[in-house]
C-alpha cells in the first residue's frame, strides 16, 4: 500500500524529476501562515529561536483518526516555502500515537534560513483525517561570523604576533597561513570556538611590507588579517648618540595635604536600639609625599578637639574612624591604622596610616570613614570641631 505521506508531496516531486535542484532559502521574514484547519489538534515548538542550520523540536496532540488510530503527520517550514537540498519541502514525517494523537520530532533547518517570522506547518491527509495547523513563530539567530584580532599590526621579520579569535567551529583545527601560502602553525580552537593570545611566528625571510595572516578552519571558515613586516634597520646607516642626565635633589621634604578643608557629616539618626544619634561621613583624601633621601618611614596621625556650638559642647571622643590606604607608589609599603570606635574616639591622637622604614619613599593617598555617635541627650544645633593631621 503506498505511504500516504508520500502522496502529499508526490506532485511536487514528479514536477521536479530530472531537473537540477537547488536548495531554496526562505526570506528573512516569510509570508503570513495559511489559515489553519486543526480539528482539535494542537502543536508547539521547544524554542522561539534557533541557530542557523540548527535543529528545532516540535510536539503535537490530537492527531487521531475517527477509529482511534494515530495519523501520519508531515512537517513543512513556512508552508513549504523552504526547501531541502533535494527540492523537497517535507522536513519530518512522524506517526502519531493511537488514542491521544501525540507526536514529537525535530526539524533541521537549512543554513540559508535567516531572520524572524518562521513557523512549522503540520499536516495530515487522506486516508487519515485531514488537518493543517502551524506552530508559533520562531526566529533564526544571525550567523556568527568568525573574526580574528592581532595584538599589533607591525612586526619585524622573525618576530611574533599574538592573535585572538571568536566564532570559529568549536574544538576545530585552525590552520594559519602567510599570504594563503606557507603554513605557519596549527592549533585547536576552544569548546566555544574561541582562542586567545596565540603566538604566530613570522618567518625571518618575510619581506618588508604588507602581508596577511589567513586563519582557516572546517566549514569554509577563512579569515584574512592584514599586518606589516617592518623594514630591517640598515646596518651601514650612520648613527649618533646623545647622553641625557638629570639629578634628583634630596629635598628632605615630608609633606601632607588634604583634598578639602571641611567635612559635613550626615544628619544624625537615632539607632534601632534608641541609645544614640549616629552621623557618618568620609575624610577628604589625604596625600602624603616623602621625598627625603633617608627612607625612614612615616606615620600620619589624627587628633580632634571638642565639638562646640551655640547649644553647647560635645566631647571629641564621640568621633571615631576606620582608616584606609587608597593608593601607594611602586615600592611603597603603607598600612592603614586600626579602626577607632566612636566613644573611644580621636580625642587622643590615633594613626591614620604608617609607612615602613625603607618602604615609605614616594606618594600615597589615604582616607577614612567617619562616624559620630552622640548621646541622645545632645541638644539640637550645629557643632564644629577641628581634626588635626600630623605626618612625622
């Protein structure tokens, strides 16, 4: 008995018999689907996007005949606008389960199908119950194009260029040729199709001037990257030399400055425990420069007086800090001072940072987080205190 699946497309196959057949890719956005005739059947696809030339899974239910047997179902892409390499438009043929009419399978798309607005059409025909319905629309991702970048564009003959690439076939052999002729090296791309900082040795015999490195891989991947071989210096060219000297004086200076001369703390807020009023802020950036010839190290300390205002006086011990080192010069070793909690406070001098002997020469920047923790008995008003920073 002839397979009823074949009768659905037999006329098309007969019309193409003896002809030279080319695969036809769908447009980036196909025409709208034809009207459906589901008769209770439903269909779905596993994803709304698929890679170029990728596989899309589909499912369906209700493809059942009046006698309870499952129908024979064929699957087309974009109502037959998309064709296979042999000219056929049927991308899958599945037999539905008896009673439920459930079907499942996959469709592999031609590589030329691109863009959005595509669908699968699922069909049954005589002697089975005649049905026709399409899936939700799906999109084909834009093809990923292989690309290579070089760390530099000029190299001397005999030198090395570092190359990095993306979107090559995964775990594939990449062959590198000079001007599409001599093979310079081969290596394997990563599982994601990339490679990084591959050293490509340029032959010492390479002539000065423009060239290309050609990166080749399976599937017709070919990326040409231009570079230039620098002309070798003329060994007979006349030369002259100039000696440049400078003297760095021992200034004997240990200097300190702050980025701003005032700090406005936040408005004090009562703590969750209702036992204090807390305000916070940040110390302006403190820059320390040690240009002394003798690298004896240094310490920057801070000490504050009492806060005063029209409403009265607040003990300076209620201000604490958490010092930090922001930057250091090459070769410097600078350690932040220990945190001083509010309550112990900065009424007594405390170190902001210390540079070790033999490791202090250069410029460092320092900072600190500030916290003012006031008794709840503090009267409303504005208060001011002076924090003195000393470098020794």
